[in-house]
């Protein structure tokens, strides 16, 4: 997911406004995809790049409180992600995070990292999120967090700021990252489907 013409953090006189990027994943064949709200924040235009082809996308619903957004791409997708059903994921389970981190530096290929669920809640016991150890970088935001069967169990959302935590605690946190639980994604997606057209 590319954001063109985002609000820059400071004036960039005489320069092109910076672009931001993140990851998203299709949830049905009609072009609907999930990403983070912060990925599309302040965007003038949203583009989705799939198989090297850039197409426009529009925001269907944006939920900044839960840091989730649903977009509708102009193109359809034959490859979709499936949500995990049944028992929720638990601490100690292995997971895989996929995305396009550091897009301006690394290759255009989809990248995966492996880790595990460390805790069923996020910062300050926030039960909307879970803590996981799969390494993530800028650009991973909005990407799917998968269980070992390939089902989506969460949406990669944030990583702990190691520099700030080192100043605060005197120690550098290692692989302390967070994902929005799939149960909240399901609720938002179901609510959208139930809205009158």
C-alpha cells in the first residue's frame, strides 16, 4: 500500500512530498484489503501495488482507535487471506509475519520473519493487541500475522521504540512487537458487510 502526497513531518521546500508505504492483504476476491489506519493517515492518494502493477484504492472504513483500515482496490485478487477460526492463538504459538519492510532500501520481494506469540495482550494490558517476537521494520505495518497453518491471526501494527526504551530502562528491548488481534478485524469487516448499500 503506497500513500502518495502524505502530510510531511516538516516543510520540504522545493522538494517532492514524501511517500509512505506499508503492507496490506486481500480478504476477498473483489479487491477489499486490510491494512493499518496509520499507513493511510493524511494520504491524498492511495495506491496498491500487486504483482508489480500499481492501481488506485479508496478507503472503505478507517478505524484509528484500533489502527485498522479496509480499502477497496480497483483491481481484484485471486489470492486472498483466510482468518483463523476456532480457538484463538495463545502465548507460545509460532507465527510468521509477512510484509514489505524498508521498501526504499530492500528488494521489492515479499519478506517473511518467524517468531512466536509472547503475550495475549499488548502495552498496558491492552487486550486488542498481542505481543509477538517476529522481527518487523517500517513498512511491515498492515501486514498479516499468520499461524503455522497459514491463517491470519493478526495485523502487524507496531514495534517498541528501542532507543526510547533504552533511555527509559537502561536496556535495549529485543523483538518486542505488536499485532492487532484478528477478532477485531473480523468485527470491523462484518460490520461493513452488514451496512446498507
